[in-house]
């Protein structure tokens, strides 16, 4: 009996040791990834000063980029996640107030963090949808920057970022890659100018890319569980013709502006219709035209 106990204790000890070593190795790999340095060339942006372009920058930041989801409705910063296992993540204060970063962000550093997911110190941003924003045209990034510089100061400190063991493990397992690892850093896909606004497929494709549709619904737009989100989150819907093929343009518009399906059922608030309701007619009609051209896919193929 004593021999069995000793052997069991030995096996348990070995297993615990292996787990500790694996955890330490995973922590080390994730720390390396989080602290890499990226030296990217500067992109020269012409920052507009006229009120019309500043207003366009606000529209792009709110209705299209949905920046307020992480930075707060006043752009003064917002805690998004505060969980010991996951970490502490907050969108920083983008204003010139106390705790804000507006005075520190040059047009060049702003472009790098938005389109590349790289901070001013050259390290990766953990949560930044640069994989979507990399498609923002130069003129649109410049307009958003101009709007950010016009924001009224908000005095608000946001907590320092902490990456918990769950996110580190998922990153090492390849389930949650950093934006910096999926962005095209050379030969950026962003055009100098966005396609002309209108109810066209090209303009709709652009809105789908920079507006996060592909980020949430997947590269094929067929929906399914969004990687990295909690298991109980509702999956993203299938936006291909197999999913919304019977929706009319009016149905689609109502969904984005009122958060209601054609049958009258409410759309979950995880779908940011509180922001998409501010989209223009051209943006909505263009997006609808683009989705009608997407190849049919069964739900969940991402």
C-alpha cells in the first residue's frame, strides 16, 4: 500500500512539475511577444483643419470605426475588461486632458497604432483592431486624427494594462493573435483615398473592412463564435446570401438603424447598432450591395 502511495505521489509530483514548466514557458513566450520592438517607417499624412473634415473624422471614428466602444463616448478612456484571469484592458484617454495621450500622439505615431497595432515605444498593442483599420485610407486616418485633436479635454486616468494568464495562454495557442502579427506592414493594403461614397460594391467592401464587419463575422462573413470571446457570447450572424439573402435593403437598413430583424425580433446589443444607426444612406446601401456579392457560405465558417 505504501508503495502505491509513493508511486502515486511521484506521478502527481511529476505532472505538477510539467504543468509548472509549461506555464512558465507559456508565460515567457507571451512576454516575449508582448515586448517585441517594431521599427516601422513613418507615413506622412496631411492633417485637415477645416470643420467639414473634422466632422467627417468624428463620423468615421464613431459610426464606422466604433472607437467609442473602447475609449468611451467622450473619448476620455474606458475600462473594457477587469478580470484577474483575463487581465485589465482599457482604451486610453484620447483627449488632451489629465491622463490623456493627445499631446503625445503625432500623426505618424497615430497612424502606426491605428493601422499597424504598434505603440509609440515600438511595442505591440494587445487589443486594437488594426487588422480592420489597416484598410483605412490615408485621408480617413488623417480626418480621424484631426477630430481627435479637436476633442474637449477630459480629466480621467485609465489603469495600466495587465495581460492575464488566460489571454497569454490563448495567444501562445494561436487563438488570439496580436494585431501586429496579422497586419500587412509592408505594402499596406490601404488606399490613399477611399472609394467614392455611394451605393456601390467597392464602397461597401471598404466599409465592411474598416467598420469591423469582417473582424467580427469572419473573412467569409459567415459568422460563428468570435475567437477570444467568452463561450456564452452570442455568435456573429451569417452575413452571406445564405444568412441574409432574403433581407431587402429596407430590412438591412432597419437592422443597422433600429436593431430589429425583419420578423421584429431584437438584435443583440453585441451588434453595435447604437453606432451603426449613425451610418449614412450611402454607407448602408453600399454595404448591402457588397454583401449581396459575397459567396454563399454555411453558418460558422468564419
